[in-house]
C-alpha cells in the first residue's frame, strides 16, 4: 500500500480482495470488503462499503452505508425471512427452498451491490440501497436514502432521494463526460488544475483542444 500512497486508519477493516487505485485515505472505523476504489478516492469515518465499485476522485463522507439486504414488500403475507429464506436468520425456517432474492446487486455476476462513478461527492449519513448506480459527477446530499440510479452530475437529496438540480447544463455534461478528465494522469491534472475552478473555462479549453 505504501507504494500507492494509501493511508488506512488502524481501526479500519479492509479485506484482501479490496483493490486501491492509489492516493486513497481510509478513516477510522471504516469497513470495506470486496470493493474497488479508484485513484484519490477517500472514505470518511464509520462508513461501510461492502462489494462496492467506486471510481476515481470520489469524496465519501462519514457514516455512508451500503445496504444490500432486502425483504419482500408485496405478495408475501409476511416480511419475516422464515417464510422465504433458507438462511435461518432467527434460528429456523418454514421454507423448503429459497423463495426470494435477499441481496440487491448492481452486477450479480461480479457480486457488486452498488456502483459509484468518478468525481462523486456523497455527504454524511447517507444510505445507498443495493442494485443502484451513482453516475459520474453526482452529488448526494447529507442524510439521504438513495434507492434508485442517479444520473451524471445530478444533485439529489431526501428520503427517498430525489433530484434537486443538475450541476451543469446538458451540453457541459456531455462534453465533460466525453473528455473523462479523471482518466488523465495525475501530472496532467496538476498541470491543468487551474482549469478546474470554473466549468466554462474548462469547457473552453476542451473545445480548443479538440479543434486543433
């Protein structure tokens, strides 16, 4: 980890199957298993992110949790797992076979519960339900419960989370998404970091670059 400049608090738990992109900081009491973290992404204290794919340059605050478990909310008379699960959560089951998928996957084949894109900011005390994707550039407001996909550069908030507004206009989003600055080398980004303080300046730079 030292070669990639990864800093993990001594109270954090990271399993051996978790992959880091480099320049990552993991704060205290964080639990991350079977996950992928992109370059420069950091995780605030007390967050729990099992089976999560996270892009580069993500800012994830304190107490962010991925919840992958699910219970039936219609058709079944009871929500108790004794009627649909073989896992014996309460020590027994009436079910003779598994009758309900208890895990919410974004990608069941790779066992990923939630996919988080690049340059995503997630505020404190946010819950992410399994099976969703938070696209590039999105912002999740503090205290939100996210149960559906979040589109690129949308700002969402609430319980359940709803769209508040977009960070940029449609044309700007299209240009930035196509350019994918987060895939540039750290050296390139450092050389052009002054462009990142204003979206119009950034778009102008990209447009000139493409016209050359």
